[in-house]
C-alpha cells in the first residue's frame, strides 16, 4: 500500500483536453449526417412496448430525402453559376472593390473559382466577387 503515490493533476493524466473542444466550430445547421444520426438514435432508444408511429417514421424519412435533394440542388446551382461566370474569362471587367463602392478594379478575367459558395473572378493579382461586377467589355 505504501507504493501508491498521489494521483497528480488531472490534466497531466488526461493530456490537453481543451484543444479538441477549442478546434471544433459549432454550426447552426444540421446536415444530412446529423439528421440520419438523430433518426437512428431515436429508433435505438424507442420503447419496445410503444414503438415509433409509422406515420412519424415515414414523415422523418421524407424530410431526410427532401434535405438530400435540396443539397444536391444547391450543388447544381453552384455548378451553373461557375459555368456562367466562366464566360467572363478573357473579357475586361470593371468591378467595385469588396467593401467599397467608390474604388473600381479594372482588368481582364483570367480565371473563375468557387470559394465558400461565392463565385470569385481573378483579375490581375486580385480576386473579385462576381456580384461586384459593374461593366463587362470585349
């Protein structure tokens, strides 16, 4: 019994427990993975003597299907926006600088990309949001 020493500090035993929580960024939206996880958890923990109502189950599955279709539609819209913006490659544009309305960026569009759901044009050494374009020339 005399061999047993003090336990020590909890953080020494567990390591850095704050870092995984600090790295996690919470969101206000539920994705299809979260929805499916919630549905399967409901099914696992339901009362066997009073199982989930079939209508509720079908309604939740329909919501899951609708969510997946909306996500697919959003991806399609992003592809269409990128395709439309690609027609600007090689054309000269005038665009308001992001965050200002009085400074204008002029130049030829060299590339187009999607960044966080926004269509971004590369003009010279600068990135321009396609929504800021004011004039397009040949």
